C-alpha cells in the first residue's frame, strides 16, 4: 500500500471519531425529551421497589450514555492508531 494511503487511514479514523461524536450528540439530544417523558410516565406506574430500582438503572444508564459513547469512540480511534503503527 502506498505511504499516502497509510497516512490517510488515521485521518479517516479521526474524521469518523469527530463525526460519530457529533451524530451521537445530536441523537441523544433529540431522544432526551421522549426519554424523560417515558421515565416520568413510568414513575407513577412503579408499584414495587424492584420496578423503581429498575427504572433507576435505566435512567442512570441513559445519563451515562454520552460518556460510554465517547469512550467507545476513543477506543476506536486508539485501535486505528495502533493498527497504523503496526503497518510501519
């Protein structure tokens, strides 16, 4: 493979990283309102401690989703850099 294409691999991975973070941010921003509505509706329906605890787990996961997405995107970028380093 020509050296120019090898260098383009990491640039492409960085572009995917930035675009992926932006797309995930937009998607979370769009879905945040409906998610809050579903959680609020489920608040009145929880009749047991287990149901309330499960709703809390789902809400905690939703609140930590931006961090999870950022970590996964960073791992993708890191693995692309490691793969390019192996090629040299």
